[in-house]
C-alpha cells in the first residue's frame, strides 16, 4: 500500500481541499485553527487571514454570538448539533444559508479541546422555500379576502309581505344557511323581491371546489343581479343564464358548469313556478298531515346543468302551496356524503329525514337535515359545501 494512503495528514489535506462543503476546526475559545478551500472561497479570504479569527471577525454580530453560544455548549456538554439551519449575514450585507453539523473536538486523551464543523450551502433551496412560504401567505390572505367578499353574495335581509311588515308579521318567512367545506365555496343563493306579492329564490352549485368554483359563483351572481328582474318565468330565466354563461365557462383552458334551481313564489295566490337545471329537486313540506315530499316528481322537467349546451331548454313547472307549507332548496353537499364503507346518505334518506321533522320551523329544520347526514356518516362535519334556502308560507297575502 502506498505510504501516502497511510498518511492521515495527507488524507485530511486532500479531503479538505476537494470537499465543496465548508469544513472548519476551532479551539476552545471558538477561534479558527484550520479551514478548507471551500471556506476560503466563500469568505474571499486566505487560510492565513482566517486562522486565529472568530466568527465576530467574519460575520454579523447576531450570527457570531449564536455560533459562539452553540460551540461553547458543545464544549461544555459534549453533545453535537446536527443538521441545524444557520442564516449567515456577511459584513458586505450578503445573506446565505447553510445546513451545519458541529461536533466536539477531542484530543488523544478524550478531552474536549474545541469544535469542528461542516456547513453545506443551502441558500438557493432556502430562498425558494422562503419564496414559496411568502407566496403561500399571500395566497392565504387573498383567499381570506375572497371568503369575506363571498359572504356578501348571500342575503343580508329578507323580503317582507306586505311591504314594511316586521319579520313576525310578514306572510312569508325566508331563511338560508351556508356552510363552506373550505374557505371559499362554489355554492350560492339569493332571495329577491320581484313585486308586491312575488319573490324569486335562486340557488346554484358550481362544479368543483376552491378559487375556480368561487369565481364561477361570482360571475353567476352578477348575471342573476342583472337578469332576475327582467323575467318572472323561471324556465326563460335559466335559458338566458345558460346562453350568457357558456362563452365564459366553456374555454379551452377551463370547463365549468353549474347546477341551478329557480323558484318564483306568489304570496297572494300560493302559486309556485320553478325551473331546474340539473339541480337537486326541492322539498315540499306540507302542513296537511305534517309530511314532506319532492316538489316535483317528473324528471322530464329537470333540464341539463347550466353552461353544458347552447341549445338547452328549461321547462317551467307549476305547483301550489297552502298556508303553513314550506319549500326547501339545497345543494348536493347535503346528501352526497359517505360513510367509511362508501355508502352514501343519498336522496332517499334525505327525504326520510325531512318526513321525520316535517313539523319543524325552518330555524330548526335546516340543522335537523344536516344532523341527519352527519349522524349517518359518523362525521362531525360534512365533506362538501352545503347551501340550504327556503320559505315558509305563513298566511295568505291579501290584496
């Protein structure tokens, strides 16, 4: 075997010169006694200029004090520091990051006489990490603002019939509930007074989750605000909405659609007109017999979702409410929830739950329906966005 291979000094020198990580040895006072070429390249100093110096001579005071404290603790306890991240601020203002391992330096008798360490430059990685964290924080703030804005999409007050009546004296009671599974939602509803006796209730569910779905609801809300007063026929209203949504939601880079249901109720007659665009069928709670059923049972009246096809047509269905009846509209997050075995709560169980609590007022009916779904899944929260909106026809509005 070559004598060079047996010369530890030669091996150490070779290792030190070719190692791309910074390697350094320090005495008990944390003064440099040996550094490698990589260390010199990073500092811009020769080994002669570094040896005998401390971190206070090379780095910022904050970094130097922390390094000194770490090394003195290693000397006192004999316990190394492994893989710690250190931020280095140089005297010229540069900031770099290293992953450092520092060990106790012992003599032949096992006495600790200093420390030695290896520092690997991770500046590029750390800067990317910090940039990603900054982007994430900014995104969190943006989503938070979007969530607050989205809350304004929902009703802040309810129509009164007759005009000016208190909520207690109004012939019709309205209520909505919205639960977003994340910060922002693809569900939306609105309640709009159309005349002295008519109200329009619109509910929709934009495909998907997150920001894309939320932007879809924002655009739909704008169209609803623009169009809802122009036509009290629900079928024509949904047809107009469909034509206006297709150019926006059907793009090469994006394909969104929305299910929707629109109900127009006349408090002076009890007449209900409704059109459906692929949306769950509303529940009809009947005071006669305290029971509940679907507001319509003819699936041919259920049109396609909005923004699927330009030629879509939506039929207007007509029904009647008796004083004491209620209508409840909802999104599919209320029943498309599953147990651990994959079994879905489903529409049939939702109807059974509605029939059990048919005598409830809206204020306790909504949570009762949600609780039925939660009890089925054994989950404290539902997985999807849920929006519920309804009306209770208390008394006939006299002209």
